[in-house]
C-alpha cells in the first residue's frame, strides 16, 4: 500500500512520531510523511530532519491560506448555531471569545435556518473558485491507497483532505491527539471516513459532537500512552537522588496545567500545610505543563527558597525560559512522564490530562479547581467542559473545589498512598477514558490500515470497521501490551 501521513502540529509530532507508532506501517508499506513548508508556526521548534521517521520519506505541502479563510467561517457559523445542552453552550461561549462579540453576533444570524443554507452555498462556491492545486498535484504524484491524519481534529489540512479523499475515493483516517478533541477542539466541516479515538468516552463524544457513525469511531487507545507498557528507565531510588529527596518520604507530584491558575501560590500552600502539620511529612515535585508557563507567577518558581518542593529537573530549562519572559512550548519526551509517574506516590493537578495518566499508573490522583482566583473565568470555562464531567462523577478521582478544600483533599489523597485496592480500581475505571489492548499501537494501526485496502477504488463505500478487541475486564496493568483490531 502507498500511504500518506499528514503532520502539521508540533504536539502531534511529539505524540505520534516520538512514540514510533507508525513503525510497523513503514516497515511493511510505502509511507511518505507530509509536513507544512519549513517555518510553519504550528510546528514550533520541530526540526523535520531530526525526527525519527523510521526510514520513511517525507515531503512538504504548502498551506492554502485562501481556502483556510473560507473553511474557518463555514465551521464557526455552524458551531454558533443554537443547540440544547450545557456542552454546546460552553462551545458557543468559547467561539464567541475566540472571534469576538461582533463577529459572533453576525455569525449567529448566518446560522439561522435558511440563512445558513445560502451562506454555505456561497462559501462552497468560493472554495470551488480556489482549488488546492498543490494538494491535487501531491495526490496525483503519490496515488495513495490511504490518507492518515493524526491531529487535534482541526488544522490547515483536515477539511481539504476530507474533500479530496471523498472525490478520489481514498480511505481517510483521522486519529485524535488529545482528550478534548472530539468534544471541544473539533473544527471539521463534515466527518472523516474513520476516527480513531482513545476509549469509550471519546467514542461517545465523537458520535454526538463530530457526527460520525458509531461503527466508524474506533476505540484505539492513545498513541502517546503506548510506551506506558515499558519498564521505566530509572528507578525510584535514582529519581529521589536526582531530586535530593529522602526515598523514605512519600512523594506528591503537583502537575501544572495550561489553565493560567496560580500554581506558585498552590505550592506555597502545600509547603505551609506540611510545616504546620495539616499535611503529613512528604516531598513535593512540581512539574509545569509543557506550555502552561508555570501558571500565574511562574516566573517566581525558580528563585523561591522551597523547603519541601523540588522542581522537576527535565523542565528546569523551560522554567528558565519562563523567568526570562519566554512562555513558549516545551516538548519533553513521553518516556520522562512515564518515569515520573512510576516514581511518585500521588498526583494533583488543576485539570490536566496527566490526571488520567496518573490513574493509568494506578497512582492516587486529585484534580484541583481554584475557583476563587482571578483566572476563575478562564478556568471555569475549561472546568465545565464535558470531557471532564465523567471524571468528576467517579469517586476514584478526588476533587478539591476551591482553596478551602485543597489541603483536606490532599490529606485524603496522601492517605490513599499504598492502598492496593484503590490502585487497582483506578486502573479499571481509566479504561473508560483510554482503552487498553493486548498488542502495541503500531502493530494494531498497521493491521487496521491494511484492512481498509479495497479491491478497487469503487469498493470504498462497502468498507467495514475492524471491531475493537480490548483487554478483557480482568484488568489492565502497566507493562501489559495493547490490542489488534480484527475485521468483522
């Protein structure tokens, strides 16, 4: 098979290319990666020539800015259309904030029945007047049997790929990158042929919010979490030595988020609670979110005379950049996240995906909602998103509502350290978010793509999804492998 894989965002390169989840496809088939032209801002500091592409070739595709300016309002108008439900209300608020109140008011008028039909026909005609010649030339040159696009369900390629794949009857597979992609980040006009999602929760969200049929949303696990099956590269003793921690102490990791909360203040609260005996004696490792800037006050983190807090070593360079006023993005290898989660005893975070990652490792976890802070409006918008709701409802995930609840929740969290039944239960409930399988992601992805190869291009409409075969309910533990999809 000839396969084109489109990569257009730096975090996708981190999660999919660094995790080598295309290795089996590359070994067995003719794979070419497609990247935007050098200098494209969403690729950040990623150097294409330094990526491990497992021997595959790569090429570049220009971004058609004129078509992007037409796809964007077509999607945003649809998102601002009134639909019942809290999630749609939150989405409308997000898009209003993104495009401004005046544009949002105009788009709401454009979304009215009848009006939207006219607007859509106008924008579609304008798209037809601006053909994507470079994409057409790329597809003519390579004549692919399948297109794969790991992404956040939005971007500069996805809508044009969907249109071109439909016209040329090429199977088009999208793969979600992040937890909130199907419910919140989606910016697609239409639906792909296949969407590979993390688990049952995101499958439901894909059906409800993306509009894809249930047999085309395939539970596949998370590519970046696939290496959690591997042993850590450092021991707890080495981790403690690296951070000057007494290995006899329990270790709490405070993992930052991208929600602009005052993480410096939260760490000071934890230290004061340890000193006054409101929290047990323990060490605290602070790891900033890779693009959270250390939260509000992040520039103070490096120079503060911490007593119980240790700054996670691999992110010191990022914090130095934050201190210097450069709040960019860091892309640490996921092996480091795995090492940390294997070494610590419990985790707290103001709403980051790492809460799910900690639960996958069987570590007691808590989410903190600092509702009274100045950033509360931003935080509350994020906290009310639907992908968090299932976690809130699960008693295995502790939740601290506001600063008054923070220390008591941490005290309960630390009391759960070493409780085998809680660890087992966390791994079990995490299956709802990230489906575990018996074979590695790379092998399963290769099997899945091979199952899509039709006997002829005209047979595309009759393709059927390989069904998911997850790990049996007997449980999921670190080090277990993940699972092949079989064709029904």
